[in-house]
């Protein structure tokens, strides 16, 4: 089958709402939007590995007890924080206990909130020496 005929067949199938099918490989030639977007994002991003690592590290939140210390230093309640971030009070309580973690888009807002509090209350932003870290809590694996 020539390339022109294959192209015409694909156009006909698209107009019928069907995905082109590759009989030799046994699967559809259509790539999901999500997967193709992710692949295009990496290909178009033109970032270095160091920039990607920095982006990951910039997205790290302070430990849960430090989150609570920052909020208390500012004299804010969990409800006030929740209303500012756009979540329920229970979500903020769970974030401060380490039971759950904020997801998009609330993560960016909460991270910004904590960063601003850390600038205003640097003493509260320091992790206590005696407090356990996530690595020391988990044991040997």
C-alpha cells in the first residue's frame, strides 16, 4: 500500500470518527492527548537536567511541624489559612500533621503562603533540632 493510499485511508477513518489501526502492530495509531502533551512538553522545554532538578527542589514544602509553627507565629487559625488557600479547615489540619499533602492548585498557594510567613518569622521557620525528620521516623525501610 502506497503512502498516499495510507494517508487517504487515515483521513477517511478520521472523518468516520475511528482511530487508524495498525494491523501489523495490533493497536491504534492514535496517541492519547495527555501522553502526547507530556512528550511535547519535555521535547519543547529545552531545559537542562540541572534546571529540572532545581524545579523539583523549589517545590518542596517545609516539614509539617514547621508549617504549624509558621501559622502559629503569625497568630492565624487553621480556618483563616484554609479560607485564604481555598480549602477546608480539615485539609490544613492534615497538612500540618503530615497526614496528607496539598495538591494543585492549592499547593502553589499554600507554598507561597508559607514562604511569606518564613520571611516574616524566620525563627519559626527553623526546624527544631529534637524534632524527628521524615527519614528518621521511617526506620530502615
